[in-house]
C-alpha cells in the first residue's frame, strides 16, 4: 500500500517523520500538526495537490524538498 512520508530535519538531524497510507490521507491531513504544515503553506504548496499526486498510480519517490536556511530546517515529502 502506498504511503506519503513527511520528514522534517533540523540541520542534519531528523526532527519528525510522519507516514500516512494514501487511502487514509484525506482524513489524516486534517490531523497534521500545524507546525509542519506551515512550511508547505509558506511555499505555496497545496496539501490537496500533494494528496492528488500521492493518489496517482504513476507517482512515487520524492515529491517535494525545501529548505528554510534561516531556521536551518528541511522538509522532504515523498510517496513510498
């Protein structure tokens, strides 16, 4: 079963990992900690677009990776 994985790094250290099966992604998206979603929203990434990509049978691997150099944080979103 495909899942979406969100990894948050502070420096080189992994701070949090969230892994959610695609079938429950729509419901689980409402439960994501706001702290980790704020990075998406501040970069104009729509959670609904991520859900749509994760739902596609043709999509796998890393979808998005972005870095906040001021806070030394990195967020990686992938479909596995």
